């Protein structure tokens, strides 16, 4: 049983397109996150949701919009993709104040 | 104030050696310090974590040393093995009572253990 799953695993698309990444966790955690990992492996938090409510929104272009339909899902929609959006995007979940469990990542390449 | 510094950027040791990765932070609101291990093509996974009320924590071959006054902590890997080759991230998190209730990651250390 996969704890935190993401789809798709790979995403190759043209500049200007709109794309979505889906995330699901079956751990019963209240909090879910999106992270971006750049080519130098630096991990930066983008968003955090607690029980479907946005609690952290870092300085991220408003082309990125998270959506949490329920506690177990947190999707990321990206409009007007740019070259600089190419990265690995990780979804994670955690119980309150505890450690985070990461998904396998979505490798996004914008051409 | 929200940064976590980590060194070295990369590390090569021979099998059986003891790699040491060092981290430092500024913000005294941080009260939870996890280490994550990431293999190529995978997501980061928790390795070991410590809170500032203890100075050392050991789990198997992995040990965290914590110096609260210096605001530094480090990871030691005893009897390192080629399978330990990965990127290691230190991190820090404040409690939900503060505005720092999110995990701040260090920039990572790429460890290679050669046979």
C-alpha cells in the first residue's frame, strides 16, 4: 500500500500549457504539502493545507494553484507553464507537528 | 532567520568510514530537527530526528549530536556502506504555536560511499 502517491510520475509539456499533478495520502494525516526540488536538489515548500484549509502559501507565482477536495487529496494546478517551472514536485503529508512523509515525486520538464 | 545551513555540499568516504554532516540554524523558535535521506529518483524519507532537550540520539548506525547553545547539530554515520550513498538533508521546524510551523530544509549533502 502506497502511503503518499502522486500522478503522473513524469510530465513533459510545452511552454504556455496548463497541467495538473494529483496527490493522495492514505495515512489519515491532517496536513498535506507541496514542495519544489530544483536541479541543485534544494527543497522549498510551496503550500501547506490542514484539513482542506490553506495554512502556508509561500512566495509562489499565482500561476500555481493548489486544491484540496478532501483531507486525503491535494492537487496542484499550474497555468501558463514556463521553462523555470521545470523541477521535481513532491507532495507530502504529516500528522500535526510531526514528520513528513513524501511521495515519489513528479518530474516536470517544460520545453 | 529561517535558514538552515548545511555542510559539506558533497562528501566521499570509503566503506567503513564515518561521514559527518553539519548543520546550523539561527531561529530559536525551531524545536524539531529531522534528517532526511533521499535516493536518486525517490522522495526524501525520514532517517532520524531530535528535539533540543537531548544532546544525542542514536538509531542503528545513525547518530545525531545536538548543541543547543551553539545552534548546531550533526549527523554521524557509523561503519558507512555503499548503500548509504544518497543525499542527506537536515531540517528544522517550529511548533504550531509559532509562525515557523513548517519544515525548513538545508541545501543537502551528497554522500558517496566507495567500496
